[in-house]
């Protein structure tokens, strides 16, 4: 259902292969909001190092992790959030007009760490102090930069697939107002999923998201959009990148910002009772959220208005939109 695309075709030097890849990429994002990328250019050793460092940090005692705490408010969106601090279900029904298909409000069972660019002029990073996982800061400064370079190439590919000039989307992401999130979903009893979930259904606020995950599974996408029904995306392991469109890209291009969640991982067919009463194993993921420059205006790019069109008061900036969307998740 979710197409697996080889990003090497974009960088092959063959224009026909490049253009075919771009068309498939846009088609997948338009239809389902998600695609799976391989050969995306981020080295397996770099991904291994990021996951090992993330695991090391989350295995620390809570009092050590709390030495780099996320503020109690939504912004600045930086630092460590313990289980229960963030509640994504408050935004689960954003944009849903059909009240009959409203999603239930479920508690999140996760802890996370949010990181921004070292170049961000508005929000500074909150790093673990010396003596607490000393490899953490250099590892994720490097990983952030690698993801940023990959993000720009993917945005170029989307622009080409949409028939826009190559730099249309990438030039709206020059200031590095992006965010990196490390997430640990602790092992929990299966029964906990009756009132909670690993992360509640939501759409991403930015342009695109690059998700790296372990093999535990549980990622689900609403399909068809607005239906309230979710289908799983099988995990291809940490070296596969799950790419999805966010709200800002949808506003610009109409590509689908699909609602998704992390819930109870699927069992092999025929083993539905095998886990009854058992503990669901822990899960780790790393998500890189590509977000537009805060001053970028969220007006359609495909209606002939172009980037140079006069800004209408009905369109908000990306910064205003991000601020509006994140409010309430840390209430």
C-alpha cells in the first residue's frame, strides 16, 4: 500500500529516471501522505550511532534525564519530556469537520527529547549537562545537519514532481527552523492500550517528516483520510526512511498531510492471542521535522499566484501556524 521508492534514482544523473522518481514520490504523497525511501543518502553507521546514543540517554535514571528538561509550556520546544508531559490527543481532531468521526482522546505513553538547529536565532537547544551522556550533543548536532541536507534534496524532488521550479520548496527552508525528536515508547502491558496509546493520532505541523524507527512496529496511517480507520506501515528497520507530508506542504501544494499514530504493533496473522496479558516491547524512533522558515507565507503555490504574488491577509506565516498548532499539547 505504501510505495517503497529508491532515492538513488533521483541522484542517478539520468533525467528520465529522476523525473519518474519525482512523479512517483508526488503520487504517493498525494494519495496517502506517506512513502518509504531507501538509499536516501544517510549512512547506516550514522543512523546506528544516533539510535545507540538515544537508547543510552533514555536508559538513564529519570533524575539524570530531568537535568535537561523541556519547559512546562509548548515553546521553546526543546529538551526532555517525561511520560505524561506532552498530550498529543488534544490535537487529534484538528481539521476534522465530520463530528461523527471524531477520534477518542487517549493518553500518550512515551518520553521524548526535542532538538533544534544550533543556528536557530529564536530558540536555543537544551543539552544534557557535562557528565550526562556526553556523546549526546555532538551526535545529534551532526545528525541534524545530515538530515537537513537530505531534506533539501527531497524538497527539490517534490518540486520537480509538481512541475514547479526545482528550488521552489527548498528556498522556503533556508533558516533551519527544523526540529529533531527522539522518542522512547517504554514497554507496557497490552491492557494499557484500552485507554492509552503510544502517541495519539495527529498530523505533522511542518512540510515533510523523515522518520527512522526500529523493527517493533506500531506506526499506523488513517486510510482513507478522514475515515477514522487506520492501517499499519510495516517497519523496514532503521535504515529505511518513512517520509510523510505535513500541514504546511498540504497548504502549499494540496499533497496529503495524513493523520497517523503509533499504537499496538500488529502480530503475525494467526497469532492474535499470543500476546494476551503480555508486555508490549519498548520502541525507539527518531523523527526529523522539516519546517518552513517562520516568515514563509502559507499560500498555494500551484494556483498560478507564484512566489512573488502579493501576500493576502488571509494567509498566515509558517511561524504563526506552528505556534497555533502546538498550543495545548503541553497544557
